[in-house]
């Protein structure tokens, strides 16, 4: 499989280590020698994965370095990665965690913390979200005893229909939690204005949108909290992993506590007594001076990553700008190829004033054609072109939602249409122009055969 190979891009220069630790140097140089002996990838342009990781020597060497450190929980590589992400996003606080789904859980759970006082979300409060999306944007709302309020999506950019927001407001509305679908930003101007008008928290799910911009500013920096995923399908990877970021020091402390078992202590792993009064704190229900490292102020978890993961992330970070640019170039290239098929498909559009960081290329079958999605995607799969549906489609139709409490605003006709007629194909950086030409040609052949004829 193409997405299982190590692709040595932009790292073909000779790598050699010299330091005072001869044993470590020998290990690292042996790894370089091993990687240099691996055969170059033979591209099969008639095999097109929908997504995949793109790795080089640096990722493997960093992972080995982290193993040789023998410090397997978060350490120097994690600190470096968090610093780099803060700089890239131009945000004050960035914390890693073990997945994008966990980042979403941390975001909502932080807003339910008693440490927010009167501003906290309470059980039964409502959170506005989009009916079309990925389940783990919705699940933390339900898990925290809150009520999701679903608004329909738009075909044009596959994001929430911001024109319906006013109809969703009630006395219980406290937050908005929505994703930038497939790396295409939602209408941030209108949604941020709406959140400010009603004093709502705004959480941006950026798991598919690292590097996307709205009016020249990175997504994730507009709301109160934002989230990222570093799963292999995403813009950069560390195997499994996620990130959560914000501008508020109070929210940062709560999120860090929730990620680190819920403890009150903010010492980094391996450190003690950062506060200089480890045995001098006074909590009403605990003995005076109870060890601050074992004092818990939040209902938390252990959602940290390892330094091995962070080491891979550091290496991936240096490829990030190239990855984002390649995704944009691949998107534009494929869209130009598919313009000739616009009588069969609705082609994606970037949200006005945005520069997407495309995760995939969505297509919606026009009702005027006779194309049946299942027939089409099976045709593509048989031609070794992988496809994905647009996540969970209308989430309210998913089996697990039958026992959940939620509200629907208006109808969800567009979300239903996306669930029935939409899918997406890959444009990730492991794909080259010949792959995309093959995708276009295959779709063209299909439409010629079946476009207006019942399959």
C-alpha cells in the first residue's frame, strides 16, 4: 500500500551523526544506513489511497533518539513540539494530548469545570453544533450531560448553515462547537459575531484544518478553545495524537489538569514543587498540607502522549508548510480536471475570505443525474481509487443517537442529502499529479457510461 511506505521526500541529503557518545552515534548512523538501503517507492498511479502518512528519515531517527533517551512520557521532544505549534498558530497556549477526539473531550469538559465559577456549563445546557460531521465533535457534549442543538449544513462548503443560528438560541444556550469541514473554514465572521452577541463560548474543531486561514489568520485562534488531530490521515502525524489550544491562562490550566488526571498540581512530568509550597496548600476537605501532586480539582483523565510520538511530530512539523501547499495544489489541480463533470457533480467551494488547508476533495452527486453513489464508489474502489463518505453524515440518523437527548432546528434536509449523495477522494501530499489525473479519467469514464443511464 502506498500509504504504508516511507517516502523519502526532501531528506535525501546525507545524514551523519558525530558526538561524544560513540554508542549513540553508532546506533543512529546504523539507522541511517538501514534507511538508505530501503528501496525507493515505486509509485502505482492506478492505486490512489484517500489519505496516508508521508514520512522520511527524520521521523524514524527522532523516534530512535527518543527511545535512546529512555524518557518515554512527555519530555524534551514534547516541549519542542508544543513550542513550534504555538509559534505556527500564533497562539499563547498549546498542549498535546493522545488524540483529536480526546482534545474535543478536553475542550468541552474544561467548560464544565467548577473552576470557571458562574461561567461554567451545567448539565442540561445547550451547545449549538452542525448535524453533518464526525461523531467525536458531538460525543463530548453528550458525555458531559449537555444537549446538542443541531443545525443543518450547506452543500457549498459542507459547513454549518450560519444563517439559521438565530433560530437555535434559547435560555439554555451556552456554547457553539463546530468543525472546519475537510479543512474548509466555516464563516468565522458571522459565527464569532453571533457568539459575542449571546455571550457564548466558541470551540473550533480544527482536526481536519491545520494551516487553514480566514482573512489571513489561522483557524483555531478565533474561538475560546480549538482542537487538532495528528492521526496518520491528518496534515501531520505522530501515529496517534492530538492538540488543544487557547488564549486564556485559566482555560489552559483547567485543560492541563483534565489531561493530567484532574490534578491541581501543574508540575511538568519529573518535576516537583514548582509552586514552592507542595506541602503547604489548604483545601477545605483535605488535611492541611496534603501533597499537591495528589490533589485533584477536576474530574480528569490521563490523555498525554509519549515523547516518542512527539519526536515524530517534531520531524513532521518541518514538512508542514510543504504539506499544506501540496494539499492546496492538489485540490486546485483536481478541481480544474473535474470542471468538465460539473453537470454530474457539485464541486467544492472555499468559504469566502478563507484559504482552506484541504483535507480531502468532496463531491456531491447532482440529483439531475442518474448516478447512484454506492454504484459509483464501488466502481472507483474496483479501480483502486479509495473513497470516504463525509464522515457520519446526518449524525442524528446514526444508531447510537436513538437514545440521546438533542434538539433539531428546522429540518436537516441538506445533511440528509450529504449522507445520501456525497463522498470524497484523496489529495494528500503522498499523491502526485498522475494519481489525480487517473482519478479524473476514471470519473469521466464512469459518467460517460452511467451518467444519465440507470446503473
